[in-house]
């Protein structure tokens, strides 16, 4: 099975930046589409960004376009979320997710499409 561990969360002022990492163990991520989701207390977990197994296709929710960038490093078996120009409304627990697929161009943006999840990392943006 795939184990995912997020890191890089923390406290940052509005306008600042953070880079989240999701490191996989157990299996290589070369055949896994991946994504980032976030959740605040009392709200449903929502899609943030996704990337295909090849890294050549990405998708973002409208609120983070132009500010966040998802990427992956096959050699390090790691996925990243670079978050710039952070806003207080970005405050949430961020989760990484993975789903095995043989389609190198597949980008998944729905919760139900992912089978593997990390434990989450807290991102807090102050005003």
C-alpha cells in the first residue's frame, strides 16, 4: 500500500508563501495521479489542485489559480504544493491524495476518485 505524509504547514502572514510536501513510501508514485485537498472545521473537504502521473497535466480550483503550483518529483517520490500570496481564507488542514492509474494524462479533482490519503498538515494564514 501507499503511505502519504504531508509536511511544510505552519503559520504565515497574508501575502507570504509556504511549500507543502507529500512524501510517499511503500510504493513508487509513478503510476499514481495525485492531488491536494483542504478542509476547515465544519466544512467539507474541498479540491485544491491535482496533477497527472506524468506531471504534464494539472488542475486548480479557481480560488488558487495564479497563486498555487502543484508539482511532483519522481526521483524523490514526492509531490509539492507551492503556495504564494497566501490569504486568510487559505487557512485549512491540507491533505495529499493519490490514486493509481495507467493513464498518464489523468487528472482527478473529486474526493471519491482518490483511495489514498495523508494525515494532513495545518496551514494558518494571519491577516
